[in-house]
């Protein structure tokens, strides 16, 4: 049985992803779930394909964002990885360097 630390190291070694990539992914997932940033009077409709996010990936990330809506983006790598579909994993690996750009396209979320 692989412990948590070994599993995290294995994921990082295989994918080349770092903890900052996972934090960026969680932030993007939070935005996909609630692009208005929690402001109830603001309605924001987003075509995620405009950001290069296919609909199936957006749906997977929306569920991740819902689960971690009020969490710090520094969720354990192994927990996040296990919730990603194979399609989302592939998209994540290929697009890890642009996640921050997606996040910067929206008003800052209060992470306190």
C-alpha cells in the first residue's frame, strides 16, 4: 500500500506537475463552479471553450470547484488527482502553464 507522501511523489514524477499547478487548477475549478466569485448579484456566463477548456473537462472541474468552493487552493495533490477524469488529467498536463492566465481573467477571489 502506497502512503500519501509516496503517492504524491509518484503523481509529480509521472506528470511533471508541481504543487503550484494543482493550486492553480483548484482556483480555476472554483472559478468554473462560480465565475461570479461569490457575489450573488452578479451573473457571469462564460463559454469555457473560449479559454480552451472542453465541456467535459469543464464539467469535471465544476464538480471539483463545488467540492472545494470554500477551501484553500492548496488541497492535497492525491485528492485532486483522484477526482480528475482521464480527459481532465490530459488537459491539465497539457495546459498547466496557462491556468494562471485563466484565473487572472476574473476578479480576485477572497482566499482569506
